[in-house]
């Protein structure tokens, strides 16, 4: 592994060990400059930050580094002079204000990976998903504003950006603006202090779709709320779409002006619940698929049983993958158990559904007969339900491939394997398949 990749892996690991704020403001700002002869040189372009990192996180970084290299290192921290900035000695947490974006680049802030297709639907988010797809189909003509709220990592940003991606794909000429409540605030402050409020207003008011993430940030900031109120009205009156997210419902946002609150409430407000084990497993499988990793379902389940925070799932996945590459090991549960090490607490819930029960539910769900699935007919209407059945027998009642083959009238285990792989792949790309699996599972556990 080269130094840059090694550092990326270590950063992913550290992200799991410190709080998000510490990671974002301190740890993620570092680079591994060199690594040789027992010495690791770590730099960052802010001297105050590097001091703080050295004082507080040296031990943790050292331990994590040695964990990957299996060698001891003396850590040297130093600030790298940044050629492009004269302000390296400035205050610790100066906010770098984003440069105003030219209108045709507004949509650049939208991450192309956050699509509806890459979004797993479950009972905790299906209302939000349905509303978001509806808004994406008819921006400005359906729920306005759409207000989504929920805790950390429930997929608010993902869904919001999926609306952006979908609209952008269908109608590229539309002006879409995504920003966070914090960025909105910073830009107003900047505009006021540099007397450039006209371009600011133009930028925010003349859009077809405004996606504003984490609006709770403007609570208590009255002049910001005032500006937001006018922005909101300008967009709303010309029937353009607004989508807002928050970590809590409008009525719980403290110090939110009443007139804003009632504006928010005149659209549709939906909450997104915390993802359960099944949904987290689906999310990991989607992420793995996107990155081209061959992650077995059992491994995905083991990770999801142990990592509740969806934001950390991706970090764990990166770590697991890079470890498997370095050591040339498969992405199996052994590897994951080793990596999660002391933090490994739980095994995935063990399913107790019997094969008979699963068979009955699948047959029922697709309105077929048992002999259709156990039989040999290869008609299209039987093949897909049969593959779903293989998949569920494997994942829900955990019988092995050979026994599944036997149970279903003496099929070869490679046929079963092929079917399971097919469904596993479709699960991360095809909404219909996810719906079917979810629908069937709900009946199995009912
Ligand atoms: P929030 O904005 O609510 O804090 P995010 O949208 O940032 O959460 O989601 C955190 C991570 O989890 C992202 O990587 C996102 O893609 C992923 N994620 C969350 N929910 C889902 C889901 N239902 N399907 C796929 N990925 C999801
Ligand atoms: Mg978010």
C-alpha cells in the first residue's frame, strides 16, 4: 500500500474512534508526509490544529498506525506552510466562506451517488421516500415545501440530493441549488459585510428547486431568518419547489419565528426513523456494490449488527476492504471480526424462520402454487420467485446451498448459488426487488 492509501485507511479507522466534530475539524485535516526508519511525519497546514492534534491524539494515531504497519514509529507533527494562504496563523476555527457559485454550476454541490436508485427503502423511511420521488416528478406542483426531519444518518441529505439528481437528469436546464442552513447563514453574513446582497438574492431567489439541508442551524438567528423568509416567499410565490431538512420537526425548532414555522407547516412534513438492522444491511450492500467490492451478505450483516451509525458504515467498509487487499484475504466474517476487534459486540440476529414457512409466504406473495416453485418449469413467471425463494432460504433460515437445492426438488447447488447472486445484485439496484423482499420478510416475521 502506498503512503497515501495507507493514510486514507488510517483516517477511516480514526473516524470510528473519535467524535465526528474531532474528526472533521482536526484529524481529517492531516496528511502523512513520510514514513521511514521508524519515523512517521504527519502534517497539516494549520499550526494550531497540529499542536492540538499532537497533544490530544498522538497516542491514538500512533496506535492505529502501528496496527496497520506492525512496526513502531516515532511520530513527528509539523505544520506545513501553505503556499496559497497568508493566514495560517489566523483564528482556529475561521469559517471558510464558500465562493458564490455561478448559476450554471449551482448543481455541482449535488453528489451523483445520492440517487433514489441507491436508496434502500424500509418501513422507517418509505413515506419520506414516496414523498421525495413525488416531488422530484412534479417539482413545484406537489408538496411545497417538503420538510423531512430525523436523527443523524437517517438519509435526509441522501434523499434531498436524490431529488436534485433526479430533477437534474430529467430537466438539466432547471436551476437547482443545494446548500446547508449553515452555508446559507455564512453567505448572508458575507453578503452583508461586503455589501453584495443583490447577487445573493439573485442566487437564492431565482431558482427552480431550492434544497436546504439542516435548516435548524438558522434557529435563533433573527436576521438570517428574516432573509430566509423572503427567500422562501419569493420561491414559493412563483411555484418553485423548496425542500427542507432538519434534525427535528418545525414545532421543536427553538427560536424559530412563528411565521417561518407556519410556512414550513403548510407543505408536507415527514419524519424518518432510525434505520433498523435490515436497512443498515441493505445500505452496506449498496455501498459495497457502488465501490465494486464483493461483500458477502453474512459480512454485511455482521457489520450492520455492530455499527448503528450509518455514517460510519462507509468508513468500516473502506477499512475492511483495504485490509483485505493488503493481506490478500476475502471479505469474510473472520476478517470483519478481526477488524472490529474489541468493539465487536453483537452477532447478527439469528433467524428462526423454517423453510416451510418461507416457502408458504413466497408462494402466497406471488400468487403461485408450491409445485410451481418446486417444479422444473423455466417460465419467466416462476424463475424470479424461485430466485427470491433461494435468497430468502439462505438468508432467513440459513440452510446451506445443497440443502436448498434438495428441498426444492433436487436442484443443483450452483443453480441456487446463481439465483442468490442474482438477487443480491438486484437488491442494490432495483427498487422492485427490494420491495418484494421487504414485503415477504414482513409477512414471515408477522
Ligand atoms: P442525514 O443527512 O440524515 O444525517 P445522510 O443522508 O448523510 O444522513 O446519510 C448518511 C449515510 O448513510 C450516507 O452515506 C447515505 O448514503 C447513507 N444512507 C442513509 N440512509 C440510506 C438509505 N436508506 N439507503 C442508502 N443509503 C443510505
Ligand atoms: Mg445530512
